[in-house]
C-alpha cells in the first residue's frame, strides 16, 4: 500500500532488495532513494521481520527525514513512533527517547545524525535501541563512513552487527573510487569490484529514469554557528528598535533584511563599510553535496563575499 506512487526504477530497486539482509542503493541524487528505503522498511514491518528502524544521516538532512520524507512516504496504515536524536537532551526530549522502548506493535524509528556516533552518548543510545528491537539500520549518504580509521566509522560498523537488516545509500558511483567504498579491495581492478558488488547493490543514474520529473529539489538544513546566532540576534534587536512603531522607507527595511541575510551567509557589513567573516556551516554542507554529485556544478551566490 504505497503512500506515494513509485517510479519504475524505484519499484525495481524495491523488488531487488526488500527481503535481503544487506543491500546498497547506489542511486544518483534526485532519483528518490529515500522513498525506496522507507517502502523497504514498510514491507519488512508488514511481514513482521522488523519492529524498529535506525536511520543515520548527515546533519544537514536529518530534519528533512523527520519532517518531510517519513511523513510523505511512510504508508498510512503503519502506526509508528518516530524520534529525532538531539545531542542536548532536555526532559521533554528524554521522554520522547524513552517512548522508543515502550512495548507496543508500532514501528519504532530513530533518526540520528552521523556525527553522534563519534560520541559515547550517541553510541550508547543507539546500542540500547538496537538491542531492544529487530532493526533495519540504514546509512544515508554512506560516503560519510568511507574513512576506515574514523571513530564514527568504527562505531557504526560495530553497531551494525546488532542490526537484523542493513542498508547503505549513496549517489557516488561504485567505480569512482573503490577505496572509498571497499577499502579492502584496493588490489582489485574496477570491473572486478563492480562484479563483486552487483549481487547486493542497485545502481541508478538520472539519465536512465525516463519517468522522473524535470527537477527534484532537496532541502538541506544548516544550523547557525554560535557566532552567527549571537551577531544575528544583536542585529535583529537593533533593527526592531529602529523599525518598531515607526513609518519607515522601503530601502531602510530592505537594508536591515539584507544585513540579516548576510549574517546567515557567513559575513556582515559593519557601519564603516568593512566586511567581516563569521564562521559558518554552509561550506561544509556544500562539500557534502558536491561529494554526492557527478558531473558539472553551478553554484549561485548572492554576494561576492560568498
């Protein structure tokens, strides 16, 4: 019972993968690998194979999973308890996290950012979740664990032993860099590596998807750094003081808005005209996007400083 109708290539991916214990979705950005994974979760849950799902994703997309992808694609008949991991655990957040361990028939879904697996708190909670349920564990943008020596990579691989089903998802081609995907196979040539991967992976390119819409937009959530937030709040407070209760010109309002916008972009113009840079997370997230993208890229910017 699909909530959203799958495209032909998504149906093919699902047919190939849904029942397998391990599988890789090598589907180019914009081809809808997220929906395939959610439908896969739904099928396994309906068959009584799983009662939990651990979704690991980069910081920029975990809110998209929680607020957009799961509500859009998870079939209506599936009762679920879905919680977004937050590093700063308040009393309210603790209650939400504890709801994942209540004994009931619902599908329990935990969405965590990959960075959490560099922390003892994140690893400990994920381990408790995996030990409490029959879990499908999925890594979105799985190039985030390509470095074998990284702490989070080691922790995620160890935790994977506790999962009943495992999935990785990335738009990066199998043949782009075999060391990123399968470090132990550095001595193999590319054709041999592709051959080995074929039985447990499905590769999709946009050019092969004839029924895709012309454009697919993907939201990335980027949080302000502490420096940005401080300057933004100061500037906003000053702007409201100037505008509050007064009739003012359009140009004055636009200038205030533009200055606030500049701060979110990582710089601001002082009263003396000098431009100062502010540490921000946009470039880091952009590099993550570029790593998942093949071919040529155009980056649009509002300001020269960007």
